[in-house]
C-alpha cells in the first residue's frame, strides 16, 4: 500500500461515545474544502497511523500517541482550539459561515447546516462551535432565557443545549408535547386549530410558541414528521414546521422539508430552530 503524503490526508479519531461528532464533521468538511482526503473513525484507543491525524475527546493513550509531529489531540468542546488548528493547517480555506436551512447550494456539513460564502443573507459565523454554543453566548450577554416546545424532536434540542456547561444561563424549561393532548394541556394549543390544520402546521407551531413564551424571553417550537412513517397527503416525511420569537415581538415561522433518516430530520430541525433564534438575538443588537 502506498502512503499518502501527510498534508493530503487527514484522519480524525473520536471516542466510542462521540460527543464530539459534530466537531469532527465540521473539521472534516473544512479539510475536504482544502482538497484533503478525510476519514472519521470511532476508536477505544488511539491507533498508530501515518499521515496527519487529529484526536478529539478523551483517550487514555493520548500522551504517547502525540509523539508524532503530525498528530494533534484536542479536547471535546474546545472550539477555539479546533478553529485555530484548522486555520493553521488548512490555509487554503477561510473560516466558514453557516446557513441553517432545509436547502442549500452546497452539501450539508451537518443536517440543516450549510457552509456559504461571505455576504450570504442570514449566514452566521460560528468559529467552528455548534450553534447552541453561540446562542448561549448571545443569551448570556443579554441575560435572556429560553423556552422550547418540541414535538417530533422529542427533547433533542433541549438535550443539545443542556450538554453545554453553563446551559442553565440560557434554558429555562422545555416542553415535549408529542401528543395533541399534551399540546392542548401544556401549551394551550386550540383544539379547533388541531382539528382544522393538524399537528404539523404553521398555525400549530405558532400556538405552541405562544404557550412556551409565557415564562421566557425567547422560545422556539418544532412540530413535524420525522419518519420513517407518518406521512399524510401534502405532508411527506421530513415536513417540519418551526416557529421562533420573543415576547412582545412578531414571531417567525417556516415550513421545512428535510431529507434523510429520522435522526437527520430531528437534528436538522433543531439546527434551523437555533439558526432562527440566533438571528433573533443578533438582530436585537
């Protein structure tokens, strides 16, 4: 087997329980933009390897593994170090901007996230951090608390936020209203609305949002069809209605059509909700 030149390939290693998987996917996408071949691998122990390699997360043998100058060990969640490493080693590319949407002109970096050129409307600079981290920083600066109303994501977005240290400064509470009865009881969604348009509709998402906003400054609501079943005429699998807003402000709502498996739809819906919330806080100055 012929070895590839170290600067033409990149191996990314993650622990077997990879909390850093989104970090690895962003780094892999940046490396591919720089023209490198990339492989992401889950390992229990860091293996001997040739070429450039980055390990993200905790490994018992990290110190010994680091003896090669082409190997780098980064802590999970240290997005500044991740950005600095990418900037130093992937010089052909500028730091990317993220657009959170259900469609884009470039391949998805992660479900619901596309990297775009400077000047693209609604694009956000994350500096290689996840959008939930950026939202936490903006909320801290404004002393802003968040509430979530989730249906098809089943609390997935709340889990992404509470995985961050210091998340109590942002998240006040979250509602998982998977059934219509829960939407009515906990969020005061109108039975008439559900009977008229169903659970997966912009009107329903807006009423969910209104219920979540009673004791929070900002909120997001998600209701949709994550699949693989559940499609109805006019609402295929991947249809998700997402609303976000602040108290005493005009709410925003959109219907997205995501692709992929159940996890991809759920993750993408959470990312688009985060993008909407980030846009809301950034617009507030």
